[in-house]
């Protein structure tokens, strides 16, 4: 299915060719191919592409299947991947940028609502709008391909990348991902869906065919149906083969069954051989030492591939096919006919931020609201304490994965928004940071060298040294260092008393590392974030959940220091931004930490209502506490105030030992640039919290399928050949002797809780509202596509406007075919309904035919006939309306 790109894209005519799949011949500009004396061999069916391939030398063809580092130039955006193109044939270079969410280059770009937040909207409209922002930003930032969406299953909520998914359900994930792809590609930008396939925590997995098709393939099928341009094969092994060398998955299933027409490239370092091209891998990334691939081997290099061709292990035809698939997508998106754009132009910030605000509000999930503590009443606002750094600053993203960090200029804090919105209303709002993420400059009295005041500064290229009383060079202080400066400082840090100190190294315009007593404690701008991968330090590149208020990246560490002298060293290296170098050494002493906590407790004690903003690290793990002692802070606040509201920023289930002591909990995931404004609107009741959980929230981790002690083979770490549980591997590039077996079959997420009769803390699809809804008049009818239309009426029975999120679940058929697994309850359709107080609407939700089918290798997709229960609900464990539907075979 081709989607509507910008009008500059050539018109497409569908044809079936020897390319092995649906292809497109371009009208206009390609007729000259017919005038060649010698017919052009048909490889793709795209006349322009086939002509180009016939004109290429072998070296040129090989240059099209291996990424490489971009030659430094003004257009180099330090993106994740680069393909050089062939200038003599008019083939432009190809730039691939990381995500999700957002677009990561050397430029700052829109900070978007986290992927789990997008899923929590249960809205394909929101998902498509987010895709449009990603596509628009990618185009503005000179990129051709955005490496998103991420459509793997959230099978193990403790997996470090699970937070970056769209949750645990294949239908929700698939429809959300497909909508994002449609939005991205509507802007003339290619989307790359990842990570194909069963990349859900384990490095080496076994999964049966029915489970693979019905759970893990569904989002990729939806992506293909949406016309996605490219697919990224993953790091893991699947059923005995590396994902990027799995011809069953890449050719038989992805191309022949799913009908994928685009190109497949490797995750960075996931290619392990030249013959992977025979299995269906088209492009190796990052190839020859791309910006994020230093030290990774290249198997698709010209020399390696020529040797493989010479030996006969790779045929020229395989190279031609791979090149054809890449060029076919470039032509489809107009890149071979003038649409290539690699210069940077302004992002459409106004439109972007409107989408971010709408998504942040639609995603917010109200988990608890005892006594209707939310929205805030006039009484609460008359004496309100806001507590936590997330109230005073916008924590836009979780600083994890590959998310764009955001635009500080667009980030209004919840404190500022609430103060502005309630001005003149009699509201009194007090703010206490409690946990100071930024600190203050280490005073001159604590810094010395050889018994003398100050730190010794050495400037690269200079034979002289200087002494600085403090390490505090900033634009705000009008003493920033010149662009390109390379500096180091050395001396002694004298600590007044023993205790735990937060030490912060902060920088922008360059990277900076802090060493104390010979141990490197913090390095800003040199981790998994955009530097040095992308050559520029961004304000969100530190370990703190947000940059400093004056826009420096902030890396911090809590370290136990004894009273007295400690050796100290700081090394700074400039980035490629050309901006002045700012660098600062801050701290928060034990005494100041205690004073901050005491001030927060005092503020809460004197207020009628206390709103505590807390954040998680991003990955989520029920077995660990919130960072920075935030659990203890909430408990202290709750001990002095009985009206405590927690605004939580978490993309995964976390432990909440304080849940019984607070009135309300609002999970806002990570709302992006507009998180602060969205939080203010939600707290004031100007918008209804209408997000619903895209995952099941367990009471304890051992309730999850990947943490069942009776089935260690299901864990992400897997088991060895003797059946003993393995420990976690730190190397995603290596093959593993440990095996994770998806022996649960279809029973992941809520399906597993149903199968094991476990009661979660909050079920999948759960979310409260500031109003109430009633459902009536359930009716089902066969749809034109063979699926099912489910109609009913929703009425807002409360006193305020709100958004209902009805969900349709389908039960197992009365008679289950032999050898086929069915689950008790599976999400089959969902929607959003905006209703004014007292308003009613009749809604029809469509259950696609695929949701009525099951897979067997012998028969493929087969409709399950007979009686099946249908349940309309607010979440997976509730029931609003029920019916039994008779599914016929025709």
C-alpha cells in the first residue's frame, strides 16, 4: 500500500515484476530508458532504478549496501547512519537518524511524548499526528530516514528497552505504529520499523510459529500494510539464526507472506557475515565506522563482498536485488528526482508543540483519585505546595534510549504554568525543590592546588598555565570559554565534613569529565546520548533527568567523601557545534540536601494540599525504588499532609510503597516539551486525564511471564544447555549460548495474568477519569472485510466533559481446533469518545478480520468459527457490555 507523499514525488503505477513483489514504475522522467538500444534488465520493475543499476560498476553497487562515515562538511548532521550515494549517476546520499521518539542530529529538536505515552492515548489520531511531527522534523533537519517506530512487545517490563515500546498488546502496538508510519511518510520522510523480530529482552529466543505470527509479527504486518519503506533486523537470534541472517523470517515471512517491498538494514552491529545478503539483508549499518559504529566490523565492505562473490558464496544477483530495493524506496520518495534535502531549515515549532501538548494531555493516566482530590479545588489552590524538581523544571524526556532531548525554549514548567493560570484567583502556591538536581558552584574555599587557592588550568596548545578560583565558565556569567577550547583543571577538593555529596559536572559546547581520587565519577556528553556519536552536546545529555535551568548538560553522581582533601581533575573537549564552551563544577552538600528535604516537608505541612512530582529512570523495575530517595520523600510528605497528590513520570510499572498514604496518582509518562503545561492543565481540570495503561501493572515482578520462577526458560536471560538460569549479558552484539523460550505462547502481558489467575495492581487498559461513563445498546454485525463491527452508546453521566476509551475484547471460540492456542481475552478494537457532561454518542468499533483468525503452518490464516464472547470494557478486567457472536466461515 502506497501512502500519499508530497506532490513532488513521482506518480506511481503498480506492477508485478520479477522483483518478486509489488513494485512501482515511475511516470515522467524515465521514458528515456525505452530508447536504449539494449534493453535494461528488469530487476525491480522501476524503470529509473533498473537503468541506474545497469549503469553501475561493481564498486558503485557495493557502495550502496554498506554504510560509512560522512565526510565532514557543513551538511554533516552527525546522524546515526549515512550512505554516500553516487554523484555521477545523480544518486544522492542517504541520511538515517535515530529515534524514537523524535529526531536526533547535531541540532536540538522537538522533545516528544514518550512512545509509551503515545500508546497510552489509545488513539491512532494522536499517533499519526506524532508521526507527522517526526517526519516534518526529520525533513527540516536534512534527514531521509527516521529509525522508528519501535514495535517490539513489552514482554519484560524490567528489560532496559521495554519502556521504548508501545506496550504489551500486538493490536495496540501495530495500529499505533502503523499510524505513526503514515504520519512520518506523509511528510516525504522514510520510516524504518524496528526491531525485526522477537526482540523483547532475550538475546537468543525460540518461539513457535503460531505465537510468532499472532503476537510478534502483527505490528510488522501493520507496518507493511501502512507502506513502511524499510525494516531494521535486530541483534537477537531467533529460532537458531541471527535475525539478520534468518531467511525464514526475512524472505519467506517478511517478503513472501507480509508482502514487504522495501529494504532491510541491520541494527548497528547486527550483521555478522557477507552471506547475510542471501538471507534478505540489504544494507549494513553503520558499515565502515559510521558515527556510532567505531570499532564495529564491516562485513559488507567492498573487499569482503568481492571475496565472497569470487568464492561463489554471494551472487551478483543478490547484490543487484539489495541495491534495487534501496533505490526503489529512494525513487518512491522522490530522492532520485530532486526531492533530496540535506540542508537544515527551521522546524515547524508551533505545530510540533501543539501536537506534543495534545499528546501529553491525552496520555496522562489517572491511577488513583481517592476523595476526588483531583482536579484541584479552589480550596486546595488557596494553600498548595508543589514539591520536586519536576515541578520547577520540565523533565521532558527520560534521558534514555534514543529520544530527542527537546527544545528548552519551549519548556514551561508546571510551577510557571500553574502560577500564571491561577493569577488573581486567590491561589497561593509554594514551591520546594526537595531534590536539587543542579546544585551550586563548588566554592573557592574548597578548591586548591599545592596548598594555594584555586585549580590549575592547562590549555591545549599553550605552554603556560593559569589558576582559576572556581570552575564556573558560563554564558550567564559572561565568562564562557571560546569555541574550540580544550581545557583541563587539576587540584584538590577539600570537603568540610564526611557524607554523601552530589557532584555535578555541567557543560555545553563540549564534553567534560570529572575525576576524584583517581576515579572517573561523571562524564557529561560522552555516554549513549548524542555526543560523541553525533558530535554535539545537548542540554539533556547528562545523567540528570533534565539539563540545568541555564541550559547546560548535567551529569551528577552521589559519592561518599571523607572530610579533608581529595584529588580532583576535570577534562573538557570541545564538540563540533562551534559554540562557546561552558563548563561548571557544582555540588549539593549533605547539609544542603537535608535543608532541601526539611523545607519540602515544612511546605507540605503548612499547605492544604501537596503535589509531589517524581520521576523514574525510564526503564522501570518493580524490584527497585525510585531514584534519589523519592519514595522516602513521599512518605515524609504524606506523614504531615493527608492530601497528597503524586504526579509520576514513569514509562513502566514501578513499586509504590506509599500508594496507600496518598490521595491521587497521575502517571504522565514523559510528556515532552509541553509536559509542564500539560500537568498544569490536568491538575486544574482544564482537560480530562484520558490515558489508559498500555501494559499490565503487576503487584510484584514475579507475576510477569518473564519472571516466573517455575519457568526460568521464559526469562530474558534464558537458561543454558543444562537448564540453569543465566545471568544478564552486557554485549548485545554477541550470539548467546543461553536460550529464552517463549513457552508461554500467546500468553504475554494481560493474557498471562488471565491464564495464571493473577490479580495485577492495575490491569491493561486501566485509567480513571474526572467524570463517569455508562454504556448501553450493544450490537454486533459482520463487516464488509469479514471482520466484526461492534456498536454501542456511551453516555457521560458526570458533571464535567471527559473522554471515554472503550475497548472491545474477544474471547476464545466455544470449540478450539486441536493443536491451536487461544487466550481467554484479547483486545480486538478500541477508540476514544469525547463527551460533554450529559452527552451521549453511538460508537462503532471495527474488529479486523485478522483478529478473528488463528495461524497454522499447514493452513495459514484461518477464521475461528462458532460462538465467541465479545466484551466492551473500560479495561481488560472490567465489563460494561457483553454479547455472544456467531462467527461464520463465509
